[in-house]
C-alpha cells in the first residue's frame, strides 16, 4: 500500500496469472487425462464451437501442403522398392488379404497433445518387408507421402518393431483423407510426425534420409519421451 | 455536426490562449501499442489455423504457418522491451505505473457501472487496468508455455502436455480478451483516435478522467 492509498494490483495480477500458468504446465497433463473424456463430449456437443474447447481428446489435422490429398481407395497402390528382392505394388485388397494386426495405443504429438486409446488396424510393416525381401545390406527405409512433399524415415531395426503398422483402418473406420487415408503409417513408440500420412511409396536403402519435420530440427529417432 | 462543435472549441480555446487538446500518448507508446497489436493479431490468426482442425485443413502449409507463429511469438515482447530500453521510455513507464496502481475508484468502476462518471478517475479506469494486466499476464503465460511446446527436451513430455493445455486455454482466453479490447476501442472513438494521434479533447478528460486532466495540465500527461 503506497501513501496515497493505491495498491500494486496490476503486477500482482500478472504474477498470479504466471503462477496459474506454471501450475497448469506442471499439473496440466494429469488434469487433461482426468477430464479429457468429459471435455471431448462437451466439444462434440458444441458443434462448430467445439473445436475451441481446450483439452478435448481430439486429433488436430496437420498437412504441410495447401490441401488434403484425396486418393481413391480403388486405384490406390502402395509401392515398395529399392533394395528389395521383389518390388511390390499392393492394392487395398492386397493389404486386407495379408496377416492383419490390431492395436489400441495413444497418438502423441511432439508438441504435447495426445489422443488416448486410438484403435489402429493394418499390416505390420515387418510383414510387408518380409514379402518384399530386403537385401542383406539394406539398413534404412524412406517413406514418401502422396502429398508430394512429406517424407519420413526409419532404420531397418525400427521397422521390424511389432507396433509399427501400415494402417488402413483407425478409430473403427477406414482411414479418412484427413487422417492420411486410404493408407498411412503408424509408428506407436514414436511421435506422430513419424506416422506419415497418405503413404505412397516405401524405398528400402542403406542410408537414413531425415524426413520432412526432421529438417526443421525434430529428432530423426522420434522416440516418445526421448528414450528407446 | 461534431466537426462544427470542435471548430467552435478550437476558436474558444485559441481566444483563451490554451490548447483544447491534452497529450495522452507519446509516439513511443503509440508505436509500442500498434506493433504489439499487429503481432498479437498475427499470433491469434496463425494460432487459430494451427489449433482449429477445419482451419488447419483449409489453409494447410503447416510448417510455414508454425514458423510465422513462432517468429511472431518471439517478436511479441520486442516492442515493449525496446520501448522501455532507452531514454524515450519516460511516458511509457509512467503509464505502466498508472496501470499497475489501483485506487478505490478503480474497484468502484466495477461495482457501480451506472455511476462511473462521478468517480475521481485517473488516466485509466479499472476496466482498462484489468485488461492491461490480463493481456500482460497472458503474454507471459503464452510465451512460457509456447517455448516449452516448441523447445523443451523430449523427456519433458508430461510438462509439454500441460503446456499444450495451458496454451490452448490461453488462446481462447486471450482471444476473448482482445475481442473485448477491440470492441471497447471501436465504440469509444475519442480514445481510439488518441491512440492514433496521441491527443484527446480536454473536455473528454474533464468528464471521464478528471484526476488525470489535472495531472496533464501540470505537465504529467
């Protein structure tokens, strides 16, 4: 209290907001996980305004080009080439005739948002690679998106993990164009940017070529939490 | 009509030998205000594109939009920091102190909105002080949570999720706060004009900020 009866309310309010923000950063993840389901229902009930509800367990739709590629499921072909004994061109029916894998796992974005308990379904990448038959000296894979810009990479040992899927179904439906359909990659142990959308081509090689976001500084080995 | 009145006032003021205008904001304050305002609008627009799925899909180009957003966020504090960094800061600092200090009249501004005119008000009223504190606090929170979202080490994943929640809440709150600020500005033309030209009619000050009118007359605008 200063001599003329005035108090420093302004700076206290700023400090109070900063403290509230710090508490939100410190404990927000627990709050988010506890009330995410409720907020998701609220978000869905609000219609167009629902997109503004923070903390809802919703996907944010990323695209690095000017539009969402719309690829016809009927004419879709996944091409697998490079250092393989038998290059493949797999239609959606081919993928659906292969050994199928289902898993339920969250989707984690490197910037911090996550969608819990997402249902994924498709063919293990290792299964596809066993059909193509990578050569002895092959150590890396490069993935190219149907958007013509986005790329991703995995090492051959990462590609063999059981929870790396070439997914054609998620959230109980065919993968929609917004989510990267008809076929996308899902790399469960890594951040979302590794799960390339509109998967068009897989090139097997002996060199890891850093992917799209990795050229902006994201780790090439995008393990969630930074550990293998 | 209003122009006629103003010309009459000018004539009267001239005959009495003093100006009918009071200096409200100097050029430093105005430049800080409008550069911060432009950056804030760029941040809200790019933030909306990054945050709201339908806008993300419509605009795309995520790397470019995110780049503008991050650059704008880092630049946001520059106008204010430069404004207080040199000898040109006197008026800006004085107004920041005014915004910080609350008198009984500022609380009363909230309690009795119908009788605001009778209050012994200084340069800023309670609502303006609340808005200033809210936007300043919001800038601190958004900068801190944004830096954690973009640059924290990978093992901070738990705090990154919290920072995302804070940043999302902050977007909605600041968006409402800025919309209120713009609404008040557009519905109060003398005050909006004073942020463009730096001066406000003495008659406005006598009616709406009598305590400040005296301060301004005695050389403390």
